[in-house]
C-alpha cells in the first residue's frame, strides 16, 4: 500500500485543478535508476492503466505504481512540505537505507 498525507492530498487536488487534467486522472509514482543515491522517485499525472499496475486509493487520491517500482515503494507515504527549507512532494520510504540530502534519490 502507498499512503497519502493530508497535506499531499490537498496539494494533489490543487495541482489537478490548476493543470486542468482529466477528471479520471490519477497520480503515477515510480522509481528509476539515477540520482546521487542510485534510485530516483518519479511522479506525474496519468490516465492510462498498464497491465502490471498496482492501484491504491488513500484519502480520495488514486495512486498507481508499476509492479517493479512497487517492490521499492511498498509502505511508502507521499507527503508534501511547503516550508522554508523547501517546497515539494516527498516520499517517506521505510525501505530506503540511504537517501540523498535533497530527498529525491535513495538506495535500498
């Protein structure tokens, strides 16, 4: 399961309205190689499900992740910070053994 914090939910709904994406669009999250720690998080709006996708819904936000990325993201919470030290989405990943200073990459 991938969870969504209340602040992330509010930001997703705001971005969805601002970007004027399709009503049935969902958040696609994933992992790709790269970054200073070896793996990088990816996130975008999407509206097409693929054969091996896993679908979750938390707090009214639909999240889709491909099967390979799910192995790295199981138990992760999507959060959003709007503080002075940085603004943006953050992945709180209990599987990450190391993360970089910016929080955009990790290793297992």
